[in-house]
C-alpha cells in the first residue's frame, strides 16, 4: 500500500482503496475546505470571542451571496468552540461560548427568542407572553455564559413589515448592550441593507464581504486542495486552466456551486470507471448554473 495513490493527501489514500460505495459516501460527507478568506474570517471571529466586556461591544456582519460559504465558516467556528455540558461545569449550568441561531423566515420577537431557547436546548421554556420569552432567553444566555451570539440569515428581517423590522433592529441593538457580548450577523447583501437602515447599528457592525470567486491563485489553490482530498484513483488536475475556467463559469463564481460540481463529477468519475474528473465528466453530470435554474423551472 505504501506509495499507492501518491497524488492524494496522505490521510485520503486509504479511502482510495475502498469500495465505490464507501468512496462515494466519503465524497458526500461534510468536510472543511480551508482557503485564505475563510481563515481571515475565522481569525476575526476569534478576536471577537476574546474581546473584554465593555459598554459598546464590536460586532461583525458577514456578507455574501447565497451558498458562498458564510454558514460553512460560522459552523466551523462553532465546532471549534463546542459547549460544555452542565454535568461537567462547577456551577451546574452548561457553558456555551458560541451560540448560533437563524433569524426566523417570518421574523418577530417571539419567534426570535424561541429560536434562541431552542438552540440552547430548552424549547419547552417558551412562555406565551413576549416579554417573558425575552426575560427567560436573556437569563439563559447569561447563565450559559454565551460569549458570542451569531445570527445567521439576518436578511430575513426584511421579510417582516416595517414596524417589525424596526422592532427587530432595536432588539439587536438592545441585546448587544444588555449582554455586553459581540454579535455576529450573517446574510446576503440585503442583510447589509437591513443593518445600514439603522444608523446606530450601521456604526456597530463592521462588514466583511465574501465576494464571488474569480479566476486567480486563490481559486486555483482551492481546486488543488479539492484534488488531493477526493479519493479518486487517478489525478484530476482540477487547477488546469481550461478545467478550472469551466468549473468557475458553470458555478458562476459561487463557492457552494463549485463544491457541488466537483462532488458530482467525482462521483461520476467513480461510477463510470474513469477515476478522474475531466471536462467530459462535468458535462455528463448535467449541472445547471444558478442563473438558469429559475428559467428551467418555468
């Protein structure tokens, strides 16, 4: 086995000898793919997590198009800082350094505080009255020593009525002041619009953009990383100019679409026996670019 599949990362070589079914499961499993912009975001999140309490805490707004890696980064950060169960703490309360909630699709105060209680693991503590939900949620955030609160899909605020939008934006500002912890909001460009519609929040949330990908060294390095982590028995050379441009054009610069194309093409390479991703295997997966899907559905 030594020296077999030298084109793969050492940790992946053993998988290349497995059955087709096992290799396909491995390819489909969720895994972290690092790249410079993600590492920069993770470093900024680490800095916020260790920030000492003060009256006006720094906040962050992670902005990017749908499926361009925002939630992947936040989930990675949360995994690095897992909660400590109540049974393992001195005070008998769970320790949750990072809490991540999703702004409800139909946002209002009861649903937002309900999402917090559910994520803490206590969905049964849902008083009917809004003021009680707020009181219970804030108390539990303090008891579990949450040091950073992430609110994903914050652009959902805009789906509510104008009064609801104003109340939720005021709520975010109040929550940061009350808990004296950093808030991290994440969403599309609409999230930036929502935050910037409130002058005080606009000054408190520092935006960090995750723009769509373009062809260049960072993109080619991403493809090279993918190349050595897919248990294919032949090298694909994904970073070759023609193949790299083909993938990028089909994905329309969106990270999640790049990963989808490469994943499907890798599975096709296994099932067809080719064992490498080529322009032909990409054509064979029938991938529809994001901008064409709505047209096809119509």
